[in-house]
C-alpha cells in the first residue's frame, strides 16, 4: 500500500475509473450479444433494432474513452455486415 497521500488518492481514482470502464465494456458486450442472438434466430427486425441499440452503446463507449474510435468502427461495421447478410 502507498504511504504518500497523492498515491493513495491515485489508487482510489484508478479503482473508480476501472469500475466505470468495466461497466461500459460489459454493456457493449451485452449489446453485441443481443445482435448476435437475433441473427442466430433469423429475426431480421429484432437484429436491426438490436444493431441500432448496439451502435449507440458502442459510440457512447468511444466518447467516454473506453474504446478507440477505430475499434468501435470495426465492431459496428462487422455487426452491420452480419445483419445485412441475413436478407
């Protein structure tokens, strides 16, 4: 454990930020899973709706600094491609 006051504060801040980032990442994973499940079920309408929700969630993660914009773009592109292949 750190002895210096600023180091102790840094540890607390890092824990808080790590918990926030983990929560956001979990939300993204859940949104992606919903899109994949709709694709597996061959439900085009549900997949499209889930894709919109997932896109929004991923974009919010970028604005929070959890994902790099290129990573988010790649994830969104792959999901959209999978949904479009259904038709």
